[in-house]
C-alpha cells in the first residue's frame, strides 16, 4: 500500500496515546492519511482520517477513544486506492474481529479479491491491504499460525501488523521486505516500521528480517521462520536518539537546518578516518588494506541523490585509482541479466538503508557473486545488515524528505574510500585534494554565512516553464543533483543534461524564460562549458555559472578550487536555490507532495 508508518502497542499504558506518539515520530517520512484501531471490550474501535495526523488527533480530542491496552496505528502513503478515510488503515474483516495495518504492495491482490468476493466477503475499501483482514477471518484460531498461512498466500513486498480482539494480549507482525522494529520492556511491547518511533520508550530493539513472523506480548517477543514456524534467535540493536523529536528551531524547516548543518556532518564523517597528515584509515570500519587491494572493479547501486554521489565517485575512481567503476540505477540493475566479473565489489549507497530498489539490487549483486559494501546513514538498517562491509555516514538524523547532508556526506565517504583505495594501491591522491577535504567544513561555514542568491534569479526560476542544469564529468552529477532538488522542492520542471548534448536537441527548449545553470567545479571543462552557456545566453536565457568564471549573468564563485572541495561547496548554492524557489512558490519544504522519505515500495 504505502511506505509509511506502522505503530503497535500492548501493555498497561493507554494504547491510543502511545500509537499517536509513535506515529508522530514517523510523520516526517510523508503520508496522506492516518488511523488507529484499539481493542474495546471484545470489539474493535476504529478511527481513520484522510489528511495530517493532526486531523485524526482533533477527531480523537473531540470524542476521546476508549481506554485500551492494545492497539495498532498507521500513516498511509497511497498506492492502491485514492486518499480517503475509507482507504486509510487500519482495516478490519467482515465481523470486526481482526484489524491490520500494512506497508508494501500485495501483488496478487486481484486474485485474492475475486476469491474473497466469491466467498461472500464485503470489502469496504479499494485497498489491497483490507484483503488481509478478510483472509484472517478463517483458519486456525492461533493468530500467529493464522497470519503465517495468510502471509504465505500474499505475493509482493510487505510488512503486516495484526491484532485479534479475542487474543487481546498479543500482536503479530510479519515481514517480507518492508521494515519492522520490535522492542519490549518487562510488561509491555512496542512495534514500529522504524526504530525512531520507539525511541521515547526503548533503548534497544530487534529488526525482523525477510520471511520472519513475530509473536509480540507484554515483556516477551518471539520470532519464527514464516516458512515452517521454527523459532529464531534475534540480536538486539541499540536505538539511536534520546526520544526527543528534533526541532527545526531558528531555521524554520528541517531542510534549511540540515543544509546549514552540513559542515558539522562533514566533520563527523571524516573524524578518525582522515588524519592530519592526509592518511585515510578505514580499519575501524572493518575495511583493511588487503581487502582494498583485492578490489578489481566497482558497481555502485543507488537511487536518487544517492546515485548522484555514486556518479561523482565513478569520476574520482577513474581519475585517481584507475579503477573501472560504474554507477547503476538500482531499480534497473536488479532486473538485468548482467554478470559480474570476479573481484567486483558492489557498493550500495543509501541514506535510509531501506530503499527497496537498492536492497533488491544488492541482493542481485550478491547472487551474482559480488561482495557488498554499503554506505548508509542507519547502521542497523536492512541494507547494512545484509552487507559484508558497512561505512556509516554519520550524517545524523535526516528529516527533510529532500536530502542535503546525507548526499554531501555520501560524497565525502566515497572520497575517503577512493583515497583509501588509492593509498592501498600506491597511487595516492594529489595531497591538495585531501587538504581541501579537511578544510571544506570551515570554508563552507564561512561561505554559507555570507552567501545570498539574487532575488531576480529566484523570481525568474519561480516563474520559469523549466530550468536547465548543465555539466560535464563530475559536474554532470552535480547538475543532476541541482535539478532533482529544484523539482522536488519547488515543482518547477527541470532537467539536467551533459553539456555536450545541448546542441543535439535540448537547446530547442531554451528561450529568455528558461534559466540555464552551469555547474563547473572541475575547471578542466570551463572552456567547453563557457561555449555551452554562450549558446544558451545568446537565446536570451538567464545564465548562471557555479564554479569557474564563464561570463554568466550570475557568477557563483567558490572559495575552494580543488575538485572535491569545489564540488561540495558547489552543492550548497544549488540546495539553496531549490528551497528559495520553493518558498517563493509557497510549496511545503520538508514534505514535498507525493514524496516519501524512505521508499520501500517498488
Ligand atoms: C532526493 C532524495 C531521494 C533519495 C532516494 C534514495 O532528495 O532524497 O532521491 O536520495 O530516494 O534514498 P536512500 O538514499 O534512502 O536510499
């Protein structure tokens, strides 16, 4: 159904309060409706509302829910069936005895729906999720056994959390691809689709892996293999954060806060990995010299901004380490029939560590025989758990749906990896590059404090039918990132092109209303990019150059010239442009329409 929040509770507290508290912590991921189900003296109390969680809270404040010690809650991001109260979760069966919440998509829903309708069930929503509640109406009395039978019949990727009013001391959860975290205290238990939702009450939790089903009772969590219900021992993982919800403070939005705090995140990702004499050491991350020397080829797997960071790394690896590398869109790679040569290292890059396409591509690479290294901002995430090596991005919790600090810390982590590969193979980076890397946080702080984009550019972009970004080499990935940020935040149509392509078609789009933004943080391409810009400005375009001087209408000069330093600094004006155009157009900043933070649906 959607990729958003699941929350469940059983224990002495008032379940409704815990559910709303947990759902609130998952809100940042983006959703369009919310609901809760509670056990109420042998029947199910259900409240669901389209819109923000606030709308549901208002309804509950007006007519308070019954006291209850068990319940499930949900924030939905619609896929099957429009945004409506009726399609919001939880869903119940015909008799109102089972309630379910679901993340993911049930791929054989049409077949299951036909079967249920044939058997006389009355379906009240357009969702695939509701089918699960009806399938639970028949079968063994024991909820765990019954859900295991239903889950085995559902194809696709999902996480399900269910309750049965006749068994009011337990919740049952099952996972196939979509994440589930579970934790307990002595006399209660909590379940959520992300550990962040559990942080106010717990300091550690377990994560279900694919094909596992959990029986959740106060103080007791048991996990079994879905296949044969054999018990499985699980490892407890610490939950990060102190339970306090982060606050955007003076920045007003998390996007701006995270953008401005990038220098802090950059220092963190380098700490202990890059020393004062320019030596890179990833031994504490379990990455040793022998491993670094054994890599013969690299395949990067990622989506969105994370893919752009990989595209930058491909340029750097080719230049510095002479190592063949390719960056693959994970959603495409997962279905290819390609083969991977021996010695290939697959590197999965993902802020959330839960992106389903990246996870599926990682599994595909593994099946093809590759070792997997992942770069994630969530070291206990599924992608990290399924990798041979993990580099933690340490960017800190990223709340804004549009990525800023995770993207730039990915660029730095990949540069550190490039440097480590270079040093292990005796083909060191130019020392100035590492110097620039060390200097970049401080330089960026000064840059951000002084930098302003002219109003004229913001207004031109806000009214433009489209904005074109251009680059070559490493700057093509930066152009793509700038374009993605702008379209996500401001909904202004925009596209990035390799500058060489311009004359082969895209130039037809250019007139005086279409700004053309040229990324030129690698000065070797300045001459050619100057010509591309001139071709656009000759047709009336508002030209912007970020990096080397190109004779643009607006020149953004960057205070570091080394390629990695300039690239990181070059990302900042592009991130600022996106938010300022979005603000000028009155768009919501932290949760752009139709988008979600962690994309766990294919
Ligand atoms: C863009 C953005 C997305 C993500 C993409 C991958 O601002 O945030 O494009 O980069 O959905 O997400 P992760 O990195 O979590 O795998």
